[in-house]
């Protein structure tokens, strides 16, 4: 059972259950958080875009997906 008083566990729970694609990137434009719905929405493999990838890489993958 997650500790709902722990902010990191709260965030993990939200990211797991939110049905929208969420991508958070840092000031260096590297992905620091991404949920599984991003790849589902854009019909990409689960490892196409991951934590640590650049924002540019993410946008390239989305562009290829939507044409």
C-alpha cells in the first residue's frame, strides 16, 4: 500500500492512473518524468521515449507518429 503522505508516492500514483500523456522535462530539455500513456496515445513502443531523452527526441518521435 502506498504511503499517501509521501509526495513522491502521491505523484507516482497520479502518473500511473492519469489517462492523459504527461511529459515533464528539466531546464536542460531532458525528460525527467513521463507516463505510459504518452507512448500509447502516439502508438509508439514503450521504449521509444524514456526518462533522460531530450525534448527534441520526444518531438521527433511524436512527429513521425502523427505524420
